[in-house]
């Protein structure tokens, strides 16, 4: 029955997933085109030297990473890309809240299907997106590298671990979203909570890296354990970071299943 629910949800989200795959792959190709143009023109090192000292001080050691390779890998970490990929995960993992709101959940569960099977079908589509969307970005890298000429030969496999890191991050948020929507009476509320939390954790990581008084809070942000640029530049992808992100997803999903089992399918509508 999980497969039945999975196919049903995938059929409903197939168009969105297709558009997302095309958009993210296209965005990554454009990132490489821009990075290639800058590398062929003034060059990243010269661009850094032209920056005012105050700006160089603001970015600190991150400017050491200024290169075509790093700029290409940044496509995996760009806020618009990350939030777009998260949006698909949020849409799929809030299906239970949406169907609870419309009353469809009662009708679905009236059929010979358990609550766990129903929830697993929704989670499976999110996990599929968590795998397919990073692969779309990786495909964009492969196409982009074939269309630009840069000093030194780069292969798309260099960015594979950046894609793996993004997939692990999306899996973490799939579990978190499922937990926040498992008993939510309205889809809008579940989406708002999840996206608000995601944006807040993203900003915590960004500013915590630059402000000493926020540094100690960064450990609580999943984004702290997602470093695609370093993965591409130095092959630095700690296995414990990937394991932690996947564990967050598994633990929060397990709690979501437990809450959904005991929850009211009407969401308090009556």
C-alpha cells in the first residue's frame, strides 16, 4: 500500500518536480557560465584584490576560496537554490496536513491502509526529491563544464560529494517538516513553521560564522554541516556531518510517525 500512496502523491507532484529539476539544472549551468566569464576576464584573484579592505575583512578567510571551482560549487549552496529545493520537500511532506484540512485524509484512511503506510508514502516522495534535485544540479555541472573553457581540467565528479551533502540536508528537513506537519490542522501553518525555521537556521549559520557571540549557537543549525564548496575544493566532506544530517531526518521522521499514529485525523475541524 505504501507504493500505491507513493505513486498517487508522485503523480500529483510530478509536474512540480520536473519544473524544479529543469530550473535547478539550468541555474547551475548559468552559474558555470558566469564563473567561466569571470575567470577568463579579470580573474577571481584580481577581483578579490580590487575589493576594499573593509569588504575583504568582512569575508575573511572565505576569500581564499575565490576561484572558478569554488564559484561553481557555490551553486549547491546559493540561498535561492537551497530554498527552492527545500520548497519541494516542504510541499510533499505537508501533504498530510493539506489532506487533513480538506477532509481527504479521513477518506483515504477509510480504505485498507494504515496510518504509517500513508505517511511513508508522503515521505517517500520527499526523499525522492531529496535525491533527484541534487542530481539535477550535478547534471547541470556536467553540462556547464562541457560548455566553458578554464585553466586546468575539472571533472563533474569533483562535485559529487557536494550533491551528496545537499541530499543529506534535504533528508534532514524532510523529517523536520514531517514532524511539524504530522498533527498540524492546516497546511499553511505547517508550511509557515517549516520555512520560518529553515530561514532562521540558515541565517543563524551565515551570521554565526561572522559574529563571535553567535558562534556557539551554530551547532544547532543543520546548515553548519553542509559545506559543498569545501567538498569540491579540498574533498573535505566529513562522514560524521552526513551521518548527523541523515540521523536528524530519521529521528524527526520517527517522532512524526508516532505523533501521526496517535493524532486526530480531523485536525480538530469538528
